[in-house]
C-alpha cells in the first residue's frame, strides 16, 4: 500500500529532472561582492519525455561582509 507522501516524492523528485544553465558575474565591491546574470531552468518529466516548465531567472544580488577580525597570538 503506497502513501500519498510516497506518490508525491515519486512524481516530483524521482520522475522529474531540472536543467539549469546561464552565466553569472561575480564582482568584488567595497564591503562584499555582487552577483549578476541570468539563469535559465527547465523542469522535465522524464517518464513522459516532456518539458513542464521553462523559467528565465534574473540574478542581481549584493552580499555585504562585516568586519573580519583575526586574533593573533601574543609574542613574548
């Protein structure tokens, strides 16, 4: 006897494949870095051999890094 969770996992994970491609640019900026570019993703039903979803994802993110302090041992 199969549960609803088992069927959901089979349909969403085991049966489908995700393909991602694109290009990202990573740049260092004062205090962190930026990531910009575009990703293209396709969700494909492998059993039916059919694309279910095509998505274009714009990426524009900035990551800030706080001050990093590296303690040094005392020299005697």
